[in-house]
């Protein structure tokens, strides 16, 4: 039986003690992180987290032999590059956010894998005509000389996401002062309360998440109001809705209350004005028609009326003639 080095036993025991002492255990990749930046990250996390690098086999042994329940040993499936354990009591999502926000840009290295498309932007490179023009064209960058400067004619993807960066491209990017890589502690997964969260789950779009929560709250409130389910949020809305509906009912039924009297008077006043306007328009039309009828009648019936005056004196004229005849008779008597 092979002898196990004492330091390895001590290392596994130290890791086990740390695993059992913290609520959250993460597995991270520290590859290609400069020592200075790693030291800075340790200082940033000093009061909230502990970072411990070790060999993959020793980390696996410590995870398998820990007191944690659930699938903590699944963290071993995410050991890439130079693995390290991160121990903390903070929420794993908060830990992930802190680690991501402290990443910095860095030059591309030959053999590195691009996390996203690497683009050389259109514009003046600042270089005078020289051998670099041919170097740019060799890696597929469309460049030419304009006004004594080397100019990139259009945006050009030199490395696609997931592809390896060649030595030539890495050299050109560095000369163009393009730093497309991010350097920092890359958290691959984190364990909390018998659950392992991978990096894709820990990556949260905060604006979208907030919008989704607000939308869910609004939908829940609408449901509780429409279903008349009383709670802290829905009760004021339900009461307000009931008050509005009661006022509408009283208004439509012409029931006078302190809330409806002004509205009903305004409604009556508006109806009165509308009725007056309608009657005014109707009377004007009737008068015009009556006037036209009278004018037509006078044009056709006036001569007939004059003939009747000659043939048939009216009653007043007959009465006057009778009075005149009577006076003449009396005059004859007293001659």
C-alpha cells in the first residue's frame, strides 16, 4: 500500500474543516490571473470570503468526506484550470456578482479561448505606413493607407467566440492596444443548503429580474382584486373599486348624495343646454316653413279676396248703412 504524504492528509483535513465551517462553498478557476491581481482580490474578499487553492484530487477527497449534505461533491465536476475553493457565508449570487464586478480587461494571450467575438474596430490605428500594414492584412484585417496613416476600413471579427487566439492575432491586438480578455476569479459553481448553483444560474440580469418581479406583483394584485381576496395590498384597492362602483351606480340611478349631487346637477345642466339648442333649431325651421306657406298663399289668393269685398260687404259696412238709413227717416219726420 502506497504511503500517503502527511502534508496531503493535513491539506484534506484543513479543507474539510473549512467546508464544514461555512454555509457556502464555491469552486473557482484561477488560471491566468496575475499574482498582483489575485492578491488584490483576496484583500477585497478578506472580510467576506476565504480563497484556498489546492490540487484537484485533494479537493475531491475533502468534498466527499465533508459533513455537508446533498450534492456538494458535485462541485468536483466543475474543476477547470487551476481550481480553488471559495468559502463564505454570503449569498452565492452576491458572491458571483462581486467576483464578476472585480474582473479587469487584459491582453489576449496565444492559446487563450475567446469568451466572445474579438473585434478590431474601424478607424485610424495611429501607425504610419510600414510593415504592420502587411501584418494586419495577414490576419484578415482590412487596412490601407489614408493621409499618411494606416486605417482599418471596417469592423472586423478576428476571433469568434469559443475559438483559440493565435500568436499572430494576440500580437496584433496587443500592438493595437486592444485588451479583449477578462481576468479575475472565475466562479464555476457554488453550493448552498444542499443545492449546487452553476455559473449560468448565478448569472442574473438584474434589470430583467426586477422587471419580472414587478410584473408578477402586478398580476398577483390584479388577481386578488378581481377575485376579492383580501390582503395587505389588495384591500385598499378593493375598497376604492367598490367606492367607485357605488358612485357610478348612484349617478346612473339619479340618487342624490354628497358625492353625486354636483355630478347630477352638471349632467342636468348639460342636458338642458342640449335640449334648448335642439328646440331653437327646430323652431327656426318651423317659422321659415310657415312664412313660405303664407307668401305662397298671398300670391295666389289675393285677387279673390278683393272680388269678395265688392260683392259681399262685410258686416260692419252693413251696420253703418242701416244706421244712416235710420237717421234719414228721423230727419224726414221732423222735417
